[in-house]
C-alpha cells in the first residue's frame, strides 16, 4: 500500500475502519482480493511476482498492511516486503512477538511501515525507526514515511476520514471518494524524499496516475463491534481510475 487511512477503536459502531490505496507498477502481475486456496482463512490480494501481499485479514481477526518507506538508495537484492504481511497473516504469533523478530531481520528488506493487529490490539513498526508502537485510539494516516507524518495527502485524508465518520451512517462511497482524490498539493507542501520534484508531484495525490505507475486498487475495510467484517476492493485499469472492478466480502470473525 502507499496510503492507509484508518480509524482505530474510536467509533461507536466500528472497531476498525481502513481506507487504503495500493500503488504499483502497472506491469507487476497481481491477483485481486480472494480467500487463498493454500490459506483458506486469509482474505487478501496477491503479488504474483514475489508471492506476498500488501494488505489482508483472516477469519480469526488477524490484520496486516504495509507501505514502502520512500528513501534514496534502495537495494535490489532484498526480500519483498509483502512477504512480511503474508508471513504474519499465515502464522500464529502475536503481533508483538512477530514484530520483535523483525529487529534482527530489518536489513533483509528495504524500508517499510508495517501495521499488524488482532482482536486484542493494533501495532505499528518501521525498520527505519525500529520502535514497536501500540497504536492509540483515534484517526491515523500512513504513507511512505512514518505513521502520522503530515504529508499533504495523509493530513487531508485523515481529516476527511474523521469528517466522514461523524455521520450516524458510514458511507462506503464516501470512503472511496477520499481514496480517489487526484488533487496535487502545492510544491512547497511536498516532502523531500530524495526523488525528483517531478516525481514528488506525481506521487503527491491520494490516487496516483502516470504512464507506468499508479494506484492499482483501493480497499475499504470495516470491522464492527460485533466482529462482523465487510471488505470492498476496487481494482483499476492501468491509468484509468474511472474503469474498475469491485469485489465484496463479508464474514464474522471466529472467536475460537
């Protein structure tokens, strides 16, 4: 993922609300969200190039999502960061125990931000900061820097998410509208992450469109206070945000 907006344990009806965009090269082969045949309790898309995923949830309530940490000088021989999401979701370790194992493995991967959770809590870890955080109740945003760093699309998206959730009814379409925002901020508002100014501009909106790279899918996830999960994914035609295929899944988290 490259933008994750989420409301954690701060809504009367919903334990967790997630609105997220995955940005990737258009030619990277991908499967849309589905329950995996080899892991039937796991709902996630799949990166066919490396076998990992960017976001997923299990029928037992394990949740994970990842973003890249944008920086100059990545290493091509490192492991795919999406393998971390798959590994956690297919495993049984608690979020804290799993994250503690990453302190010794951080150099195996380029920079990442990892959200991990279960029915007991939600946690954040970056191998560029190397600190385990228990996520506080509230509205949060994560892009390609650390959690809640106020990049324009993070600040704008988090505020829009909070405004959306003030209504008595949660509107799925409004969450997708937030993710579809293509407005670019002014140059002086952009972060300096080591890429060119032209590329900073391209990457600055919530929904990215460029000739070879852009937003491949948008996901909305709702977990209510009774453990009922609703999951929507919109997969887009390359560079054509108005053309998409939508998938919907619903299930109840198993408390066994």
